[in-house]
């Protein structure tokens, strides 16, 4: 019988195990939405691995660090002040993603904790710088303009670290309790001023109505006086015309004067007016009782 060489088999087993370790550690799989940063003995290589399967040789000397390049959301709160020194708390929400082609540079200069090291401080600074340009009453009134200013500031600053800004929004703006109380007092004062203005306008309207009513009454009185004067004038003209007619009749008929004289002299006596120059004989026995 042949003698079994156990030492040889042990060596072979060790070699197989080493080979298996080498094979198993010589590849890397980059997941969807990620990029792989290759680190060779502590040095970041220029190569960026895309999604999928990759051989990494030699193993253990080179390792792959995954970097998420999908869109992320970061919410940050900052204490800020307006241009008139009113304190407020602003909550901003940033949507961003890493530049897929430059993740190795970001990893080399910052590492994986880039949100706390770069993005959050940049958001706080951008919010404070933007709010300081507006008066407190314009913070909410010009909210869209303020948001766009913060977004542009973040876009310029984060681009230096290969972080791309997708969107920025103002989630909440909270003022101090003292300012809220001042706003409430101001609103009450404005309401009271509006009420006083309304009352003043109502009083002015009442005065205008009274003046208009008095003017109308005055105009009506004038019209009534003019009407009475016109009536009297017409009556006077009518009386004058009647007198003129009577005078004319008297001038044309003198016997009418004697008749009127006789009637007025003895109202109880029946009087008969006869034309002058008439040969009429009356029986006095029938006249005198």
C-alpha cells in the first residue's frame, strides 16, 4: 500500500481556499441608482463604476465604495432674521442628487457624511442670507421670490462639491410670539381704523343726504314761490284786462255808468236801463205802489 501524504493534501486545501477567497472577492456588483468608487490601498482612483457586475483585481487591495446618486430629500430648520431684525424659524426642504461622474471626487474630499458636512450648513446659510434681504411683511407676501433666491444660492454653492439641486421649497415659516402678538394688534388696529373710516364715510354720506334734502327743499320752496308769483301775475294781468275791458265799455256806453249808479244807490229797487232817445211811456201807476 501507498503511503498517503497528508501534508500535500493540506497544502492543496489551503491553496484551494485561497483561490476561492480570491475569486469571491475579485468582483463587485453596483446596485441600481448607485455608482462605485474604487479605493486602492487608501487611494481613491479616478475610475467610477456604473451599475452592474465588475471585476476588481487584485482583491483586498482594491475595494468598491457604493455611492447613492438617486434624488434625495433633506429637511433643515434655520433661525433667521428679516432686514428689519424680526426673528423667525424657516424650515426648508431640498431635493438633490450627486453628480454620477464625480462621486469619487466628493468621496475623496468629503466622504459619505456630505449631508451634515456640506448640504445642511449651506441650506442654513442660504436661508439666513435670503431672509435678510426682505422686510418681515414681505417674507410671506414674496414667498415664491424668496424660495427661488434660496434655490439659486444653493445651486451655485453645492455645485462646487458636485451636488446637483433639483428643487427647493419653504415648508414652514414661523415668527416669534412677540411678532405674532404685534401682528394681531396691528390687525385689530386696522380693523378699528376701517370701522372708523366706515363710520366717517357714513357720517359724510348723511351730511351729503341732509344737504341734498335741504337743497331740494330750498329749490322746492323757490319753485313754489315762483309758482305763487306767477299765479299772482296772471291774476293781476287778468284783473287788469277786466278793468281795461270795463273801462272801454264804460267809455262806449255812458248809460251803463248811470245804471251802475242807480243799482248801487238803491239795491232793493228794480232798475231798468233804457236806451237814451227812445220815446217810451211808462205807466207810473204800475210802478209806484
